[in-house]
């Protein structure tokens, strides 16, 4: 037996039932010639969008920094999002302690 799928066409009776269902559907109708002329390709109607999030003006930077083990343990113990909480804690510190150039 072949593993390829074969297209099975509906019988004349099934096809007639399908066509009657389409004709009875109030949301389905034939387009007029005027309506058909106004159709435009999808690409003209919808704007192209890139997949994913839009690019950030100032994206976060990945850095390598060493923290004391007990500091890391304390933040890690708070669960998921601990890196974000370290960032928030540093931001609070900077707002309370303005840095001066050395």
C-alpha cells in the first residue's frame, strides 16, 4: 500500500449538498464585478511587520561581573526574576546616591 495520501473527491450528491450549504449561508455571496475590481493583493492592504518585539532604543547590555556569593544567594532565593531585581536594586541605589566622576 502506498504511503502517499490521495485526494478523495466528493460524490455528486456530496458536492450538491456542499453547494446548497454555501448558497444557504448568509455570509457567503458572489462578488459583483465592481467589488471584484476593487480587490487588492494582501501585501498592498496590510503593512509588513517584522516578527517579534520592536527593537529597543537602548537595549540592555550583557556584562560579566562578580558578586559576593551571599549576595547572589539572597537574590537567587527570591526566585525567578532575580537578575531583574538586582537591576532594580542598582537603579534605586543610583537614584539615592548620585555618582561623581573620579
